């Protein structure tokens, strides 16, 4: 894919942070067997990855604003553009030595995400999308799945750390959805859940109680791969509501219908 200078910058930053995280991940796997926990270590890994990304992106585009999971918000001279970054989406997986986590970087322009990169460094899968240019994984064009029947579909969901307040509603969602579809997965990385919808691996995904940095890059991947996204409540803003439904062209509406019945 012939990406813009900004997209190439995002890919470069994601690769650099991903490389550092892969090194830390090998150590976390060793820490797992030798100690009781690796919490502080992971925090350090998250922070270092965000530092690497910030240095790359803000170094090259000092006027853009910033929103990062670890370092929070910073306004830029240019109020129309900001980076939205989760340096390590799937922290709990990382902490447990599970190779399912990603670097997520999005660029927002005038309130709309215009480019996104989700890098699964452990599997070397680089998912990228830019507005109007399509979505790709390692240079291979992505399309959402063509599945048309709910009963054949696999959906993914996420439950924020320790369930938080989203747990009761998500359990109700599961009770309504599971009898009418082929299965529901909960793998612990929203960025990868969305990337997998874009790649046609999942037919849809939803989550309640989610942060913008977890989903910003994934949203444009789904849209550019021919899928649809919205907040759980019809008409609400996705980031504002902290909720999302994503799906392929055929099953997005049926999925919305089931999730909105409650
Ligand atoms: C979490 C993951 C998880 C989702 C949570 C997120 P983090 O991100 O994306 O799948 O269910 O809502 O907070 O904390 O690992 O960056």
C-alpha cells in the first residue's frame, strides 16, 4: 500500500515500539515462572513503548495534539489533529505471557480518525488503514467477512479490566447473542478484535465501557475493509459513549438489533 507520510510515520513508530515490547515480553514470560507477578515490569514496558512512540510522532509532527493511555492528553498548536495511542493494548495478556497484544496508533483530523495502525508484534502482523485507501495486513488487502447468517457467525467482545461497570450489561448481551450465533470470543485486546473484524476473521465485535485509545485505530480498519461501526446506543458518539459495535456489511444490523434489545 502506498501510504501517506503520516501513515509511514505511524508504521515506523509502531514497529519500533513493537520491537521493544517483544524483548520485554520474552522477559515477562521468564518472570512468570520465577516470581509471583510482573505488574511493575509491565507498567515499565507500557511506559517505555509510549515514550518511543511519542518521541517518533511528536518529533516529526510537533504541532499535533496527543492522547496516550499512559501519558494522557496534551494539546498541540494545531487543534485539528491529534494522535491517539495505546502503546500496549492487551496488557493483561502480556502480563500472563499470552502472545495476544498490540500497539495501536490512530491519527484524528477534525474529530474523525483518518489513519490507523494496529501492530501485533508477537505475530508480526501489521494492520494499517487510511481514509479512502483501504485496509491492509502486511500489504495484503483486507475485506470484512461475507458471512450472512447469524447462526454461522463468530463475534468477539471485551470486558474491561475486572469487569468494572460494564459486566452486567455484557452478560445480558451474551445471554441474548450466544443462542443465535456460532460463538463469542473474548481474547483481551480490543485493537486486535477490531483488526480481526477487518480481516474477516471475526464477523463482528462489540464492547461496553471501552476507551478511545483502545479502539481508534481499529475503527478505521473496519470501515476501510468494508464494515460498519457505531456506538451501542443508536445515534450516540462512539468515543463519547465509550461503547462500540462493529460488523461486516451483512451482519452489522442484525448484531445491533440483538445488542439493543436489552
Ligand atoms: C483493554 C483490552 C481489552 C478490553 C479493555 C481494554 P488494555 O486494553 O483492549 O480487550 O476489553 O476494555 O481496556 O488495558 O489492555 O490496554
